[in-house]
C-alpha cells in the first residue's frame, strides 16, 4: 500500500491547482469546490497510518434541527432521509448521509490506498 500523509495530499491538491490547506486541529486537508455559485467543502483525512483515505464533502443546504416543533420541517427531513436512502440504494458506492442535529447533508467515502506497482 502507498502510505498517504496529510502533507502528501496537500502537495497533490496544490499541484493540481486546488486551493487547499491542512486544518491544524484535525490534520484534514480541505478545499472548497465552487459549482453553480454554491460551495462544496471537501475534507480529506488519513486513517490507519495512511492505508485508508476518507473523503467527506458537504452538500450546500441547511436543515433546521428536528427537535423543533415545526411539523413541516420534520416532514422535509423525513423526505430528505428517504431520498438519501434511495440514492445510496442505487449507487455502486453509497455514502450519502445527514446529521439532523448539526443540520448538514454530506457524502462520505472511505478508500483503501492503492498498492504500489511492482517494478
């Protein structure tokens, strides 16, 4: 396996012209994709001593916390949860989720790092 570090990820992102940096407290590499006037924050985090890479991108929407008494908001959150479940069911690599308490929707994927090619 190739051993990935936050520094090597940052170097790769900058080499490919992505404005990126390392978040000091979490050691995650982050960048923001801008698509159709919307910002999609992407976080890359190394696990298992560089053998696993997590990609986490947040979808630009905000949910109201479900502990509110707003029935319409609860229905919206329930409908969104069903939609995300349907998307995950149809995708080869599912990973959509949401955190109702934080009011965020995201896509998360854990990837093993590729094996080095033998020379």
